[in-house]
C-alpha cells in the first residue's frame, strides 16, 4: 500500500467493520481497537484542514513516533472508519477524524506527517496532541503484533518485496575511501600531516615520511575494498530482476543471504562465459587476499597470519615461501600491489557489468529507484528489455518517483 494510493472506501461507517472481510481477520482487527475508543470518523463532507479555510492547530509529528505509514492507512480506514480526502500539491493524503468530539486530521505532506486539531477555546492542544499520537502509536504496535507478521510472512514467501535503493550511500562510501587512499599515497593524508607536526625540523621527516603515507593508504585501501564489495552485493540484487529469477519458484530472501561470489555465480555462467570467469577469479583473489582476512580478525583460509614453532629453527609460516604473496609479509604493502591494481579492477568491473546482460538491472539501481520483485512488475520490466523499451520505462518510472517524492501532483 503506497503513500499515494487513493483507494476506495473500505469501511462501513462508524462500526469500523469491513465488508467482505473474513471473521478471523475482523477478530484480529478488533483486538487492535482498544486504544481508539475516543476516536471516530469525521462527518461526511468534512474538508479537512490542510487546504481548507477551517481554523486549526498544526503539529509536526516526529517520524519515529509513527514510522510505518502503511499502518496509519490501516488504522484510519479499517479501525477508525476515516476517509482519505486524496492528494493535493505537496500533500499525499489526509484523513479527517474525531477525537473526543474535536475535529482533527492526519496528513502526510512533503516534509513529514502533520496532525491538525480544530481550533477551540480553552482546549489543551498539547495534551490532545500527546494523547492522539500515543494512542495511534499503541494501535500501530498492536497491528504489528496481531496482524502484520503473518501478512508480511506471506508477502515475503510470494516475493512481493520492494528493495530499497541504497546505491548513493554505498557508492559514496566506496568513493570516499578511494579518495582517502589516493590522498594518503600522494602525501596529503591525515597520518602524514600528523607525522609532519611531530617531526618538524627532525632528520626523520624526509627519511621516514613514506611510512605514514603507506600506512594510511593501506588502511583506506582495505576499507575501499570492503565498501566496493558491499556495493556489488547491492547491485547484484537489482541485477537479479532481469535474469531468469522466477518469483513463483525462487526466493529473493535466499538470494540476498548468499555470499557475494555465490550471488555472482547465480547471475553469470562462470563455466561458459570467459569474461565472467575472468572477473570471478579476479574478485575471488581480492576477496581472499584483502577483504576476507580483515573481515575476520586478520585471519585468512591459507593461514597467512599463522606460523609453527620449531625448536632451534624459530617460526615457520604455514604458507612457507608463499608467504611473500601475503599482505602480512611486507611491513606495509606497496601501493602498486594493493591500490592501483584493485582500483583498476573495480573500474573495469563497473564498466563490464553495465554492458552485460544484467545491465538494465544495474541501470535501474544507478537511477536511484527502488525495485519490486512482484511478478507483475518483473514481467513488465523484462518485456520492456526484450522489445527495446527499457529506457522509456526507466525514464517514466524515474519521473513518477520524483513526482511522488516532491508531491508535485
């Protein structure tokens, strides 16, 4: 249920009973009604307050008090029997209702949820606001306890899931750490500047300044790699939408739970596609050498951080001579082996993904759009790709998303 839906009335007046609803569901709803005993629908024809000339007190409702907008739709429509007045400029919806004989309304506007209370002399606006919001929140908790869990479980089982786009944040983290590494290797990092301050005028300044440069570059490189792998995992979920994923048979939740390289193998044929196999092997090497060890306390599968002790000989690394390929072999990894090569791989990977058969899914993510795995949408998306109309669908969906975000109706 979207914030902009203008669904038809699903209530039957003040009783709050919904025609066509099963007795079991009605019973579950009844268990959620106790906090709403002082609420009721506004009289027919009430114009609301957001855009009418009726005098009212307007209160901004903190988002964390009523965080699930869909629950408010259910409360207003099914439990209070209120009617949505529809949308208007910078307004997604507004429900007029009565609270202890006082006309009120709840409205979702561009900059958040607003509660309107009819202007009354001697009314305690602060107390009424506090009680209304608290009782709506209590009802929402009852809905989440008694009704929504089974509904959510059913929807997830049918892959009726919307994946929220986090591309901006994830790519931003990757680019941030990459720029930190570049600055560090160029001598402009935090640790190098701190070294300058500590050793100003010292002979150590020129002789050892490369150490903090390499050290910070290494730190930032590891963080950059971790951030990029996280970005890839997110992109691969969007890419899945344009593959042979079958919502009637497959599970999006199971796919999300796969490790990165297993997601990759679900999307690409690494046995027949040479390019896919090459990128898989290169990503695997980066994961084993850089990402995985520093995700697990510095330990890797090859035991690069482990040695055995032999009396009279000292410590023998488990990797023997292969230890020279391990990050711990060097006091600090050189830039050429830790940053430039990995950065080049990630740039190549970005370009290749967008040219591959999952390119439309990646383009959808790049646009900043959420993506639905509901069967109806997947069919529409794949048909658009098949007949060469994907760009039109992407442009139209992006326009509608911007319109909804800005509430420019």
